[in-house]
């Protein structure tokens, strides 16, 4: 990303390093910068619309496009009533033009880019941020530093996070975009390895983890795969026809499936406290709704990884609880209560 911090076009766009090649033609240079900034948005621009935005004739637009091509920018053009201009992918990344708010957003994003659990991203983000900060005007550098000083990122808890290979993410995303069947080795939570052949559709981030949403051809059903457990992914060279996704909100669907795996046990209890207070205390442990029978009593359905864990959290409520189901929860609470009594010396 090459940016000249000392020069700005009338549109508020940073000038790229290629400005030095344009000589003293300040008006033309500023217009070319504005044209390049427009072409870098992911759309096709009709010639008349570009001419109107730049306040020039369509012939001038054609001449400016030719100048950009001479400078190495691959600008594609299509003819006809629906034709226009679009910046194509080249063999090398051209300098990017960023508006003030875009530059600040990119810098702040780079500061927190390491939180996604992608191997090597921390180092890459630091290098990119260093380059960007070197060329930011002072007024924007101050905004970035102020935002950085005012924000914090919570570090992962005790659970050890396994970084995801960035190249693997890119390969899976490319296969999903190309609708290509992928084969890979996969280890479940117990470490049991299997070979999977899937149709990849989406990559979803949830907390510190990445998940692949795919149609499992062997099991003929939708599955979510933790990407850090995927090994040796490769395309098999076959394309597939897209299926309707399992839900409109794919990220929400992944979150729900993940909760189902974590919450292996369910229970139903009566709590002698207002429903609003109980729901606020239990948070994600509550599965479904809290039934408020009386102002001072409610019935709650809970979900958790174990009966013992559910018994512990119920003990933190600070109020009386009646176990409705299952009987194993009542036994777990008795054992926990006896343990507390022994610890107190009673």
C-alpha cells in the first residue's frame, strides 16, 4: 500500500506513489487520483457516470483511462448500453487509495487483527500497520493512536487456542467460491481421525475459533468442522451444484450447533427468585424461556456440559432451588452439599 502523506487530491484521497510519474500536471493528476479511487470500488462504472462525477467529458474519461493503463493499472472496458470500466486484477498489487475514514478503519483493524486465531497474522498485521502509520498524515495518526489507547482486547481464557493456518483458510474459501468438492482429514473432540469429503459453503468465526460449514457427502447432512482440526485439505477436482443453506443466519446456526455440543445435559428446576433475576444470573446456561409462575418463583430449563457443573452453578444463585428433573441432578447437589459441609467442619 503506497501512500504519499504530504499530498492530497481535492476529493480527500491520499495520493499514491505513482503521482511522481505524472509531472506537474496537478489538475490532471488530481483527476486521475479521483478516477482511480472510484475504479477501486468493486463495481463497473459506466462512462457517462464517471464523466458526471469527475465533471469532464466522456472523451476525457477515455483519455484518463488510457493514462492509467500506461501507468500499469489493468482497467477493463466493456462496450454497449450496460458497458463501463472496471479495475481488473493485475500481476502485482497497485497502490491503494484510501479516504480518511477508510485509512483510520484499516489501521484500527490491523491493531486487533491478531485476535482471530490465524497463525502468522500477528506478525503480518504489525508489518502492515507499521507501513501504514509511517505515511499517515499527523491528524489521522492522532485519531488512530487515540482509538488504540481507548480500546482493549480481552485475552483468551484458560482454554488453549490452536492457531489456524492462514493458507488453509484461503484454500477452503477458494474452494467454497469455486464450488469445488474438498477432501480432508478431520479429528473430532476425542481425537478420533476420519476422512471427510465435503461441499464447502461458508467460513464462520465464533470466539477464537474458525468453523467450516459444509455438506458432508459421506453422511449426507450439513456439518460444522473446526478448521484447526482439519488436515491436508485438497480439492478433488469435482464441482457441485449449490444447495440451500441450512439456515438464513449461518453464523447463528453454527453458534447453536456449538452450544448443542457443549451442553450435553439438560435439567429443569424451580428457583425461588424473580424470573428476571435468574435469567440475568444464569445467562447462556438458560435453554429456552424462564417460566415465571409467581413473582418470587420461576421454572428454568438449563443446559450444561455436565450434571456436576449444573449443580455448581445452581449453588451460586443464592436462593432456594427445587430439582424437577433429572434425578441425577438432585443427587449431584446432595453430594456437593455434603462436600461443602465437610469443608466447613460441621
